[in-house]
């Protein structure tokens, strides 16, 4: 086995020397599967604590045993290698149990966003062809607006409902679940079966989440076999199912552990949801290092630091929006009464990261990765560089290209494209969408859709999503850059900048803003503030002061909802003849 170097030199610029606190051996290619990960961690780390979640506790040796027994239960249901199993569940042990059990027998997990409603759930089930749905009882009523006749579902396992009809010894109280039949089955046409659907069939059996069964043998899966299909939100079309192979999951854990400098003594605490690769990656990091992963049910600004203290956390995981929310809390002693040494905080504004470190003594590391790729770009504790995503990590390559995939020189903004040295370290494509797969992986590079700039020393700086760019007065405007100026105003807490259509059939710039506690926002004053900080064409025409922004379950602002909303009645208009009243009045 070999060890990953901390950084390598690059002909694109030299990254600063760095060291980590951990030396992580890299396993042979054939060992990069989930069953082998589980067997290896049981042998190497044994009785060390592995997982704490929703009152449940696992040791490292428990994970393989739990996966084998859950795999046995899945096989009794008729699930086999390559079959898809959808999982709609919060941060509970049953989620991990099901995810690992699927991987153990070679089945494919399909995590579903816990915010999904009936039509979205139906889409995920139809697109993935899932045969089994594992669902937490609090989400079952959402199936009443899903057309299950259009799916290939054969059974539904309900977590947390011991009396689900159709299960062995059940009491048969079907009326306890809205929209479900009295006979212990989900009607095939909850929302009306689609006429002519080739996939339609009879009612779907509803069962309680079964107890563990006799252990199943670990499947002889290959590193390139599919472990999971994870859906990414679509911006211009339906969500795409990212086909994630076993080796990609291994590399998520190995790369993240290396960048964070993890060891077996670390306690990794996350409040992020397990249906997302970020939290699933936290488990992988613990599995390859012997660390202890703690999964909290949800993010709480007021309870965050007391929880970190109680859990003994040494590493935390934050999204960009979470840091300003934490900083909006009153300064307190709890912000320093903890063991946290570092946090992963991609997308945190530089000023917020510096304030966060001053108040909490926690260094936030920047980085870049997507469901389709891996943890490919990062800063480290020894290479802090606020305002950039960091440097390309060993095992990966990156280019900044124009619309023809021609590489651009340092300092010029273009699309970030990526590829991996190791086989199956990236996703294999989009499930059932060959055209989208070819488009994204054209010329053998994955096209991220992100506009970035490569600095002279090789560091990469995010500019914006290419589809978030605004074209006004013949000029391309970066929504990200306008947002950074607005966020530098002392009264602005959060900002979302996006295009709206003008009467001239081009884009106008609109900004939705949230004020800091105790501050009032005046749109005219903000516009004047921008006049000396932005090109004239980039100054927002419309400014809307709001109390909240639409977000995904992961805290990302859903700009497409703001674009669809358009110019609101209360928005301030900078153009002569438009509204001149202060926003929010």
C-alpha cells in the first residue's frame, strides 16, 4: 500500500507545502468496495465507537454485522444484486442500516431528499425503477399524491410504525396512514394511474420495517459497480440521478480524511442530512480512519455549540449559509467551550470565515466537490487561503476552459472541468440519461457548470454558476460578485442576486436581501453604496428586502424560485419612473 502525498507540484502553479495529522494508507483497487470497507474497519478498529445517531450507538465491528443482517432481510424481500431500493428517512440508524445493507448484497440505494413531496417522490421512484421503498412513518402521507402505479414498487417498508398492516403479527390499522388502503396495501392509483403506463401494476404491499434477518454473504461487487443513485436538483430540467460507484464512495472518505487530517481519535459531528453525499461522506471518513461519527437530527443555531461540547466533537461540517446564521447569534462563552479544531465550510464568504475563527477558534477549510466528482479541490489547515476554493488535490486534474473546451490562461474566468487519475473515483454518469451523461462528460472531462479563475499560484477561485450569470447592457455579470459587494454592507446579512426579464428583452439585475438583526435596509442607500463598488451595469435595478429566502434541505438558496417569482410588488426600482420608496417600508 502507498501513502497519499500532502500536495504535489503542478505546472499550473505551485501549491504551498502542507502537512496533515494523519497518514492514510491507500488500499488496492479491488478493496475499494463497501463490503470490503466494512470488513476492514471491523478488523482494524474493532470495539472503537463508530456511530452515534438518534439514540443508537455502533462500534466499528457492528457495521459489517448490521449490514449483513439487513442484507439478509432485503434478500428475503426478494431484493438482489443491482435492484434499486429508495430510502426516504431522516438522520436515523435505519437509514445507515439500509444503505449499508444494500451495498453489502450489491443492491443500489436511492436516497431521497426528505423535503420531497408526492410528485417528486414519484419521479425518483419512476426514474430509478426502485422495487422497494423504505420510508419513515412521518413521510408516508406524502404518498397520497404520488401515482405509485407508474412505478415498479413491490413493497414499502415503514420505519417507526410497528403496526403497519401487511406485516407479520400486525394489528391491521390501515386508517392510521392517510391515503393507504384498509387491506394493508397502498392503492396502485393514489393519484390516479396514468393511462397506458407500461410499468403500472397492482397495489403495493405495506410492511413494518422488518427486524434483522440471518446474515447474508457479502456480494462479490466490483469497484465500478453502482452503490447509489443520488439525485441532484435540476435547474433547467428534471433532477438527474448521479450513478455513484463503490470506489467513488471509498475515495470520498479517503480524500476527505486526508484533507482534514483525521485520525482514530477524532469525533466527527454533522447536522447535515444523510440523503446528501456530505453526511454520507462523514460515515466514510470514520470508516477508513477509525474515527467516531455523530449525526444530529437537524441544524440549530442556538443549540449548535452546546451540542458540539456535549458530543466532544473535534471536526464539524458546515455549509456556506450556516456560518452567517451562527454568527448572527449573540457572542457567548459556548462558542469556545468545545474541542472542535477545524470545520469543513465550503462556500463561506472570506469575511465570515475570519470572524468565525476569531469568535470560535475554529479554522474553516474551503473546498470543492460535487455528487458527480469527489473532494477534488481544497485548502488545508497549513494552507489557509480565504477567498479561494484551494488547490487541486493529488489524484485529480482540473482545467479552466472556454465554451469550446480550450484551456484558458491564469486570470481568465471559464468553466471548471475535472477528471480523476484513479478508476471509478468519479460518478459513472446520469441514470437513464445517456444524452446528459455525454454532454457533461464530453471530451473525457466532467464539466461542472461552475465559472472559476485559476490564480497564478494554482489556487482556484469560484466566480459563479454559469447559469447564474446575468447579461445586461451587453455585459456578462457575475451574480456571485454582486452578492459579495452587497454582503460587505454592514446592514446586509444575506443576499441572492439573479436575473429578471426587462421590457427590452434582456436581463435586469434583482437582489433579494435579508437584514442583520437590529438593522434596517434602505434600497436607495444600498444602490449608492454599490455605485463605487460595482460597474454601472452590475448595480441591481430591483432590490427586495425579505425575511427569508427559499432554500433546499441543505440550506442552499433556490434561485430558480426567485427567478420564477420575478419582480415583486414590494421591490424597489432604481430606474427613473420606478418605485423610489425604501425597500421594506
